[in-house]
C-alpha cells in the first residue's frame, strides 16, 4: 500500500502517455527494442528520483529519455549502428510510405546526437523552440541553430533520393 502512495500518479502517466513516450524513444534509438529499453531505463531513473520530482513527472521523464539517448550515442560513436537497409521499390505500392519512413529514420540516425534530439523534439514531438531548449537544458538559440544544421544535413543525406528514384524508374521502363 505504501508503494501506491510513493509513486502516486506514475501508473496513470505511463497508461496515458506511454505510447507517445515509446514512439519518441523508438525515433531516438532507431528500433522498437532499443526504444523499449530506453523507456524502461528512463522510468527506472524516474522512480529512483521520484522524491525529487516536483511538478511535471512527464517533463522529467522526457528529459531523462533524451539525456540517456545522448549518453548512448556518445558511447556508440566509435561503432556506428546500422538501423536498416532500404531499397526503393520498383513499382509504387502501399509500402512506399513505410520505405520512406524507414529511410528517414535511418538518415536521422546518421545525424549527431544533439541534432537528432532537436529534430525529434521540434518536428516529431512538435515542441516549441523554448520547450525544446528547456527540455535539453540549452538556449533557444542553440535549438534554432542545431535544428537548422540538422535539417540541412538531412537534406544533404536525402537529396539524391529523388534523382535515384527517377533514374531507376526510367531505367526499368
């Protein structure tokens, strides 16, 4: 009974926002399994520090998710992770969106940790620049410049997709 009082509200938070938190974690890590591990690690840290959390436990949990993700990226910097191999389909079909999403997640995985976190916060989570800055513990200017550099890099990584698609379709006809 003392445990219910001790973690009051945590069960409701996980029930209501767990899906959104997992979706963010999957984007940050590149796979569902790694995303689940990340959410679990963040929840564990939240529970260990529950007595320090005053106010918004979801905000604390999200900050912890991003910080743990950045820590993991730093550890893996020397050993890059391949998120998926994507080959463009020959004929357009219902899987086009899935292939595009998978390719974008892979391209996102090629970005430096801070750029990846900022783009996920701004464009997946749809947070404002101020909210993202607060969550990451940096200035609004840092969020703006990091988002700009991240989008530029994503454009560079994906620039030849349209050309490759056009070349392949022309070659197959």
